[in-house]
C-alpha cells in the first residue's frame, strides 16, 4: 500500500486539536496506549503515515468495542477520539483511492461505535420511566393540535365533502400507503401525530409532487429549506421525496416553529409563509391570534384547510367517507451496502420488479443510489434483505457503479462547496476538471462529477446503536430560535369576507351586525372604499368586543419580542419584486400578460392569489421573478 504523509501545513493546522484531544484521552487503557504513538510522536510528520493511522484505528476499534461491551462507556468514547482525529488529518492529504476508501470505512465504523457509546452514557442509570432524563425534564409539553372551527373552516369542509369530494377521496386512498409510517416518525420525533394531516394540504400524499414554486415531496420542501434541515438534494438523490427522511426534517422544522410561537395555527402558518413573515405581521398588527392576522392569501387559506382536513379525518363516517379503499401500507426491509448501488442489479438479485424497488426508494433520481460516507442505505421489499445477503455470502456480487453527472456552476459557489454537496473529494474534483491557479472556477462552467466504486458492492458493517443504520437517518441541525412567543389563536366568532360586486363597507357591516369603523380597525383600512375581491377580517359576538384584560395581555406578548429583520439583499429583492407590477388594460388576458413578461399563467395565478384566469381592466397584477 503506498504510504502518504501529511504536509507541514496540514500538520500545523491540526496541531492544537490533536494535542488537546490527546490530553483529554490521557487515561486510555493499556492496549490502546501500546497501539498509539506517544503525544510527542503525534507531532512528527513521519509518524503520521497512512499505514500507521489505519493500524491505530483498527486497534482502537477493537478496544472501543471491548470497552463498550464491558460497560466502560466513557473510556470507550475517549478511546475512539484520537484515531478519529488522525484519520481526519490524514484525509486532508493527497491519498490514493484505496487508502482513502479504507480510511473512510474505518472512520464510519469508529464514529458509529463512539456515537453509540455516547448514547449509552446519556441513558446510563436512568430509570425506565425517564423521570431523571434531562431531555424529558426540559422538553416543552407536546400537545395534540386543537381543532378550531369558524366559517372559513366550514367552507373548506363543505368543499371537500361536495365539489372536492373526488379529490379528497383520492388523497385518502393514497394516504393508506404512507400515513402509518408518517405517524410513527412524528411520534418518534416527539410531535403530535395529528400533524400528518398537513400532508393532505401540502401534496395529497404524493411523494413526487412539485409545486409552481419548486417545492418538492410530500412535505413540499424548497431546496434551501431542505438542506437547512439536513436533507440532501443533488443530481443523484432528492431526499425531499423520501417518505421517512422528509418526515423527520418536517417534524424538526415544525418543532422549531412551535418553539417560536407556542401555538399551532401560527406555527402552521409559518410553515407555509416562513416564520419571518408571520413574526413581522404579529409585530406590525399587534396580535398573536392567527385568525386576526392579515397574511398572504394562500397562508390565510392554509390553516382553515388543515383544520377542515383534520375534522374530516377524525370522523370520516360523519362526512360520508365510508367506502374508501385505502392503498396497502408500505412494508420494507432496510439494507446497508458499501459503495454506490445500482437498483436494477439489486432488483435482479432480490428477484423483484425494478419498479417496486424504485417506489420504495423515491429519493433516487436515476437508477443508481450513491454512497454517503461509503455506505448506501436502501429499502427492499419485505423479506428480500435476507435473500440478498444470503446470495452475497454464497459468492455472488453486485457490480460497481460509475456515477457521472454534470453541474453548472452558479454565482457564489466554490469547489469545496460543490464537492461537499456531492460527497466527493474537492482536490480530485479540481484535477478532473482542470481547475487551478491558471484556470479558476467560473460562473457558468460545467463540471463533470464522478462518484466511482471500483470494488464490488458488499454488505456494510454498521455498529449497533449507530443512528445512521436506518433509512430514516437525517443529521441533526441546531437552528437558533429568533424569538419566543406564547401565542393563543382562537377561531371563535372570526371569519373572512370577500367583497363582491356592489358591496360597500356599510352594507358589509350591516350584514354582520357591526360598524364600518370596526371593520376598518380590524383590517387597518385608511378609507371606507373597498374594492371587489378584497378580503376582510370580520368578528362577531364576544370576539368583536374583547375585554380590556385580553387586549392588554396580547399587547404585552407582542411588545416582548423583536422580529428578525430581513437582510439587505432580501430587502433589495423584495423591493425589486414589488416594482414588477402591471395594471391590466382593456382587452388583455392573463395568458397574454404571462407571455409578454416571460412567465406562465400558473405562476401569475399563484403570485396574485387568483383562483381563475378571469381578470378585469384596472386590476394590479404582481409579476413573479
């Protein structure tokens, strides 16, 4: 095996980290001390060759395994730290493919064993009831989503049980395949299982759904939000389509939103419009009640739709959904393999249809699944994992897979960032595409990105307790909470009225038994003139005249936080977008305006909250970017 050593520059960068970690692990057991070089030797370039690092890591793995089995959990964690640092330092140097593969494999095994030992340390000496677990003691109370009714919710219930019945029945049929799995993931993440009904509103349980704004998957993640919450999106895989991973990310995002607002209607509205939009609306309008807030039209319809779906799903017989034939629940085995995996080859070995394997692994964009840290986790039909493992043990092999994709460089991207996105080595990516000092990376350049596996695909060894040994694994993200509120949304006596032709503020007020001044105050109107199509917030009964105590309490909540400010670039984009407004002229059509401005009718309707293609002269239309 060729021997590679660290450059003096790499050694200097890692000097402090390695030294500190050695001190922290000074009480290592005798076998490991004998296997590892002394602290002073760690600082010598000649001692950090690849063969020594690999030998140290293998010895450390055996020692860590023994220590964990013996219950010496803290020692096991410390034993794994130094070789992991050595591997990290060695991977920063120029290595041949075989050595790099061996180091990555050892790194994955050691990390998995170390993380499992850490998990055991956290749970050690904790009673079965969890009464002494800090995570239990400090976690906010999880509550079911309280079903709230008003005229807007009843309007959506009427639609889903009337004109939209066929659509809702299709959603219900499709939900049979995934709803049990989604509920299990939400429960595992400590979230109310009721949140599964959000998928009805988002995608109708279609894992391949794609919106006009490029949101993808059952939970309709945008690319940027998906990556923020740990999902991988590149030319090989799109984990937004993965039923387990996307649900894990959605649960964590919803938990983050609930920790901000302390109120499910506000949290759900933020899932649709973004927490910044809702926080700024609360601060500007002075209320923490979702049903009183003026928000984008789509967001104002979003929560009532969810409440309607929740009401029907809790009592389907009450609303006449008694003969729906649900799809069979998804059942599968999980299989861990080394290297990139061709699903067609796996299907042949499992003796199952290729399309069945594709349906179980919807995140895979092509026919091959790339490895992450050297390991590929795939789903196979129930009972087929044993068949595949038995055939592999008998001498059969799965062929290696050569994945090559093209990536067009976008503004602001770096080689390191692109390499991290596709899980490839950055120096190798630069060499293969001729990028260097004389030919720097340029916007618009097309890079060829290869992910090769030269060895036949074999079963991967993953330590027991390693969270990555699951097709639902998503890396944890620690996202700062920008504000903290104790919202209290109440739908009682609140509704939305859309102004019709010939109506005035006075006639609307008379219809609901309130005054024109009330409607102006609730909607922050500066004039009594209202245009056709305007959406007005209306309150009736006790909600029209809340007590001074209720108003004062809400004012205190609103005054107690500072909403996050948008960045200069975001404000500039918002200003530029606001300027892209046209006034409809006599005889113009939505299709003609879309064609003239280089967009589509669907995008125009979405940007302006239109339910049909009918427009009128004098109407202002926002042109999407």
